[in-house]
C-alpha cells in the first residue's frame, strides 16, 4: 500500500496539466507531498550536495588527500611509472601525480555553476522519479544528463589547470623519459582527456556520498522541502 502511495503523485503528473498540478496531486493522494514539493525537495538536495562536493574537492588536497578520488597514473602508464621509479625517477613520478590532482582541485572550483544550471532545468517528472528511485538515483540521473556537457566545458578548464600547475610538463617529461628506453611501447604525452574524465568521476563520487547522506540522515536535510519530501519517502519504504 505504501509503495502505491508513493507512486500516486507520478500518476497524477501524467493525467493533468501543469496548471492544475498541485490541485490534482492533492486530489489523487491526500496527505502526501505535492509533486511540486517533491521536486523542490530533490532540487534542494542536489543544490546542497553539489555545493558541498565541489567545495570539498576544490580545497587544497581535495583530490590528492582523498583516496576515493585521488588521480594516479593512467592504467596504460602504470608500467612506465614502475620502470621510471626503478630508475630513480621517483620525484618526477610524484610530481606527475601531485600536479594531476592539483589540476583537478583547481578545475573543481568551476564545476558548481554547471551543476546548478542542470538542476534548474530538471523536469518535475525527473525529480519525482529520483525521489522514489534507488539510493544513488539522483547521482545516476545527474551523470546521464550532464556528463557530455561537463566534459565539453571541463576540458579547457582542466587543460588550463594542467598547464598552470605543471602537470602537462611533468607528464610530458615522464613520457619522454620512458619513450627513450629501448623496447617499450611509447606513451602519449597528452594527458588532458584522462585528467578531465577522472576529475568528473571524482565529483560524482562525492555527490553520490552526499546523496546517500541526505537519504539516510534527517539532520542534514537543511530546507523544509527536503525534510518534507524525504520524510515522505522514508515512510513509504518502511
């Protein structure tokens, strides 16, 4: 019965026009939050989660000091890293890793407006389905609708950051040093695509953690709409 109640606002959405949305929702399910309330609660949660995630990751050591998102050598370059370290080039390899993470931290400062724009353009139906979905439903939706835009907008930011913190030079130096060795497969010195994707992946890791925190902990639901929407969802799944 409770599962049926949580689906009633969604049924209402398909039956009525936007102008009569609130009235129809109340008619379909007395005592439940309106679809507008549910959508507002999800959007508030995403605003809170993305702001916290980007602020944490853009801080010093936001990526470098976080094992869950720390950027290491690309998989195809890890053999090269091992070889370079065996030749005494530990400092060069360490500089590559540090600079990759510093670039991601620098770029993360620019991510929040992209997420905010995506949240503002989220449909009421999408937000309602997110509330009734799995524990990472919002993160998965976000990844689906923003990844291409994030990659397009993020790459030039990452490239600038890579140049600024020296990652382009350090990785290029590492690739050049490795490519001089006999009988090795040459490394591509361009690391911008890899760094861009890893920076985006790291942001989604943190957003997923924040989403789970909001779903599990009443105390972090900071707005009335979040409290109303998620409290209803809590009751519906018991």
